C-alpha cells in the first residue's frame, strides 16, 4: 500500500497528461504531493525527510515549468531526485564512513559487510543510472514517450532493482520466532 501511495502522484500526473497536457499534469502532480504530505502529517504527525525533499523538488521544478511555460524543468525533476539520492549515499560513505543502506535496514537483516558494500554500490549506481536514463528519454524522445517512461519504465526498473536486492538480502533476513 505504501508503494501505491508513493506513486500516486506519478499515476495522476500520467492521467492528467494523457487527458490534457504537461502543464495540467504538473499542476496535478504538485497538488497531489501537497495533499499527500498533508495527509501523512494529519495521520502520523510526522513526515519523512524523503517526502519533504520530493515535495520541495516538485514545487520548485513544477513551479518553474508553470511560471516559465517550459516543460524542461519538470523533466529534470526525476534526475535531480535520483542524483541527489546517489550523492547523499556516496557522500555518507566517503565523508562520514556511513553505509546508509545498512543503517536503514541493519536491524532487520544481519549480513556481512561485503554484502552491505555491494548493496550500497548497487543503489548508488542505480540512482546515478536512473538520473541519466531519465535525461536520455526526456531529450531523446517526445514528451509523450517521456511521460510513459516516467510511469512504466521508471517504476518498472525500480521494481526489478528492488526485487534483485531482495534476492541478495533474502538469506540474511532475521526471522521473528515465537517460542
């Protein structure tokens, strides 16, 4: 359910684009993300940093798209988000000697450091690749193709990557045994 909740703005962006245009879709994406943050705050009285970052990026890049009537800004938003993730993971490792993937998942999974290093490298590389791929599609193909890619290609690749990561982690997942 959380996955569906997280991709809800992308789905509505896709629908609005197909029904109207990129500018209507951008308004829908901004409004949906604002409503999502409001809902999360109302239900939990806490919003994840990632959600705040996503909101900030959609407001800035979506706002620039609408204000300047230039779709290039909204096309850059996914790349900036992906590259930001990649950079944060890399800087945490190189500067702070911290594996953020292990920090997030280490309480549920007991894996050797070599596995954590591979997972971290995989996420850094995946986010860097996705950012570049988004730009390739955005500037190499029509806006219609980019919107299709954003929903089906981007989410599909993320799903495949997460499943691959799960396969690597599966032998290390801690089980809660009832005794």
